[in-house]
């Protein structure tokens, strides 16, 4: 199953579906999930090779310790939280700001992947995933003689 990037139109069609319009599905088993409040869907490039599914996901400003990768029945879930606190005291003025955002992305996977053997690397705000695929063994087949 080839992967493709979600576009603005995919999100627009989802919005219209909420109002009762129906559109033909381009992804067979589209998973509906709730993105947590204050989370954004990061930009991702996802492709499939003969040996693996690869994903490059932009998640700037996140510490690698804050990235959580979970395996679900039908895919992989990536979640990261970014917390910032700023305190300032000057001449009787006290100011405190807190900012909390996060990234959330669900990537559906084909059945022939091995998600528990995923390799993940985070560098310069970019998360790279390599999800290996099971080797397909060609069956030699046997000839059965009809009696």
C-alpha cells in the first residue's frame, strides 16, 4: 500500500464529512482519532521501499526525551510535548508566561511491517523513522498429481 501525505483538501473533506457530505475514501482503512487540544499535526514525508516504511517528521523545538512513539494495531502514533516557562522580575514588575504545545501524528502501516523493530533518530528538529518490513519468501510450490 503506497503512502501519501495528507493535504489541505483531505482536511477540508473531513470537515465537510462532519456536515453529512460523503466522499470516496482514498485510504482504505482511514483511522479517526482525536488530536489533543493545543497539539498540531507535524509535516511528514512518508514513503515505502522494498525493505521498510520510512518517515521524516518535522518537530522543531522538542527535546528527544519528550518524544513518545507507541505502536497501535494498525499503525504508529507519535506524540511530543513542548513546554516553555518564562519568568521576569524588574523594578516591581513580575511577569510569568507559560506556553504548552505539542505534536501528534498517526501513521497507518501496512500489515507486513514489524513496528517493534522501528529505528528512530531525532536530530535538528527532525524525527526519522525506519519501520522494517517482513521478508516475503517466494513459495516454490509443489505439484500435486491427480489420481
